[in-house]
C-alpha cells in the first residue's frame, strides 16, 4: 500500500539506471537529505552532536571505506584503526603546517595520504589471501600506532605526546577547536558523509565495482576473464583507505579534539568498524549506515537503561554491554548473516505486496 | 667470550622461553582450525576465562557476586573455603568442557556451512561475550594466581654460568617458571600427538579435519567431534592461562596474547601443530633479539609490531606459512 512501483515507468536509460529507480525510494531519500541538511542543524544541541550524530556520521564514513575493501572486494582488513590514525595524524600535520588552508582541503589531503599508505600495506594482498591477509593487516595496525607513538615529528614534539586540533575554519566558520558550535561540526561531517556515500555508491555499481566483486567472488576466475587483480585490489585498498583516512581526520579534529594514538585508534577500533560492516551488511552502502547507527546507539541506550533507569553500577553496565554486543553479533550472524541491509531488503519485498501477499 | 655476546645468548634463551608460551596459545588455534576450519579468535579470551575461573574456584569466590549484590542489595563475596590447586584445575576443566558444549550447541551448530569469515566474526562475538561474562562472574580486578609452580630466577643456572664471562657478567638469568612452561609445553604436544595418532577419538578428529563429508559417511559424529575439539582447545587455553596468569597476574591483557599468537600461526601455517611450535620459537627469539640489537636505535617497544611485520614479510615469500598445507586453487 505504501510502497508501490506500479505506474512508475522509466522512459530513458539514465532514468532506469539511477540509484533509486523507484519513485517512492527516491522521494524518501530526498526527504531524509532535506531533513538532515535543513532541519537537524537548527535543533541540534551539544549532547546529541557528541553522543550520537558526530560519531554516527564519522563511523559511517569509515564503515563505507571498510565495506568497499571487505564487502565489495573481499579483502578482510583488521588495520582500520591504524589507517584512521594515519588520517588523523596527516590531518594534524597539514593543519599545523598550513594554518591558512581551509579545513575542507586538510581533510581531503589527509584522505589522499592515507590512500597512499593503504596501497603500500595492500601490496601483500597480491600474494596473501583470506585469513592470512587479515592477520597481515594487523601488521599495519600495530606498526602505524607504534610509529605515531614513537616518532616525535608526528606530534610536533609536544610534551604529552598528544595531538590537539587547533581552530580551523571553513568559509569563516570555525569547525575545529573549542569554539566550534555543534551545528557547524555536524554540517561539516554530514557533507563528507553524504559525498562519501554518493561516490562509493557510484563506484561500486560502475565497472570498477564489478571488477571488485569479481575478485571477491573468485579471484582466479576473475583473472581468467580479464580482470587485472593487481589493479582491482590496489584500487580497492586506495579508495577504502581514502574514506577511512577522512573518517580518521574527522574523528580526531571534530569529534575528539585531542588524541592519544594508542587509545583512540587501537585494535578495538578496527574491530568496531568491522562489526559495523558485518552487522550492517557486507557489500551494501546502506548497511554501512545501519551498522554504524546500531553500534553507536546501542552503548548509549544501554547506559541510559542500565545506569540511569535501573541504577546499576557503571562497571556492571560496561561488562553487560560487552556481553550484549557479543551476543547480538552472534545472534545476528545466526539469524541473518547478510546483516541489517538484508532485513531492509526483505522488509521492502514484503511491503511491496502488503496487504495482499497472494 | 665477550660479555655482549653472552648477553645475546641470554636474550636468545629468554626469547625461546617466551616463544614456547606463544606456541601454547597458538596450539589452541591450530587444533580448532584443523578440525573445523574455524579461526577461533576467542582462544585468548578462553585462556583468560579459564585462569579467572581457576582463581575464583580456588579462593571460593561467589560467581556474579557484584551483580547479585547490586540487584538484591546483599553483601556476598566469598564462600570462605580454599580448594587445593589440583581439584580446582579439574573443576575448571569441567567448566571449560561445559563451555565447549554450550558453544557448539548455541553457536557453531547454527552456523554450519557458512562462509569462513562469518564463522570468524562469530568467534569475535564470542570473545566479546566471554570477556564481559568473565568480568561479570569474577570481577575485573587483577588477581594473583598461584598453583604452586616455581617462580623467580634460577640461582643454580646463574651460578653455574657466572664463570663464563668476565667481571661484568653474573650468569644467565632464567625464570624457573619459563623452564616449567617449556617442559609442560613439550609434554602437551607429545600428549596431543599420541592422542590424535593412537586413540579412536583422535583418529576421528583427524578424519574430520581431512574431510567433513567423508568422515560423516563412515559414521563419525561431527557434533561430538566438535565438542571434543573445543574441549581440547579449552584445555590448552587453561594450561596457557595458568602459565601466563602465574607470570603476570590474571587480568584483561591476558586475552591480548591471542593477538600475539596470530603471527606465530601465520609463520607456522594454520594447519600444522609442529608449525605452531617452530613459529612460536622463531617469533619469540626474533622479537627479543630485534629489541636487543635495534630497539634502542628505533626508540624501543618494537616488540609490539615486530612479530607482525616479520610474519608479513615472510608470507610474501611463502603464502601458506612454513608448514602449512600447500594452497591449491581451482576455478
């Protein structure tokens, strides 16, 4: 009743191959975008921005990045935290080296640097496959974190070993530093997030995305039908790391403001992003958003229910949270290995026929 | 012999001992991977859980005391008894078997025929669950584990070797616990070899590892074998937990040794028990020597990443590890 494609005719090829060919989907997408850009900035406050919206947008970018590598190209990576650190530290270096540069360009440059590092650590993927590769990417994680901890040049020789985001502006509005208003940081992240999603979506349904998927499904067969595995894998590493780097830069500059690399970008972060991708759905852009939203909201919700409403001690809530997250991951994998994105697809199928399924 | 050279030898010996401990954890991985193709990330947390349970049982702690107290408003913490180490270890083993059964019944059984990455993710979920669960059950503070293993430097070795060097050399410093760990590791490997070669269950286990369907068709019960494998892995985790727990206290960082075991696995190959041992020794010696020779020049703490980078470089030349089965791919 609510979700119909009847009477929705495409008369040209571009119309038929657009991202949302069904009118209902398209309008829903426009409404969501309009709400996010035109309504939320006026009603946002600091609590909502810092507890939910900023981490959601930033993790969604990282999840899109990892989803390109793992979900579309089939290369499991446990080094996401390390690559986020590269984004954060290169952004910091650009911010302090060129104080007049727009923050927008800083973040993009951080993404480019991370892409280069990603290609470097992606090189072994040409020889190593499967779990061996997953463990090999741990080398990136541990080595990069160690590097940023031990080489003082990266944190500008500051005494604490931390990096702090100085105030930088976009079009005259502060987006980093202590004087940032919630709506500015939110809008800045939102622009990057939406742009990432659009770019990723169009890459994955184009020829390059088909090559990635061919490599994922069976790399030898893909090679035989003429997909260059080196090119496909390395582009996947580069583009994935680009997004992850952007998210790392935003995570440091806008969300945390000050970062100690061993804490903010530890192996736990890599796993967190991987969980988002798995729970959201491998090989789905929507899934990256769903997974990020789920894992950002869950701890906040558990804290509100456990500590504030039931009055349990916070350490018990923290332990319970681990138990619940672990159990949820297992339950999700058992019930729906393709994640929330698949549930969404099924729901749409049901809605299409509802209320007369026969 | 110069003192520097003797220090080098001491570093190598201590590296070998550390390697044995890595190998102990890696063994648990290999066992499960061989028999079920599951890459069990939770192995390290299983070691933590086993060690915590052991301490809890020995000290007569009330399980979930903190949770019970906060809900019911009571104040229970200890039963007030102390159980001898041997009995406590047996009881912990029973708990680990129960855990193996629960994992098989509640998780793995429902994930038969899924892709390996899904199974891997499930074990990460299991790791999170177990971590939170063991903290809830026994509390998250650092505990001391003492099951009566000898500890501290061995004076005998120190005195025997003191004469080798010059004035500044006082003999090799070797922890007695490391020696015990080595002996136990060797015994464990021999026992596992005997078990898998000469018992009916061991043969069934190898059959399942070879080919699930063929094993099923000659009447091997997959369910039973997988519970068995998880129990054996639980046993290995218990041994590793006792060793590491005695060495550095029972605490969260214990579960991170699983991460250290991964490069060991890559080096040795996921499917080879001797590989796990040799890989462990190479990593142990390699990282200690690297830290000793180049650590000061690079800013120290190279142990954090050396093992991974070594394994990475190594894999580029030999993608299946030292002793792993050759990877054959067909379209």
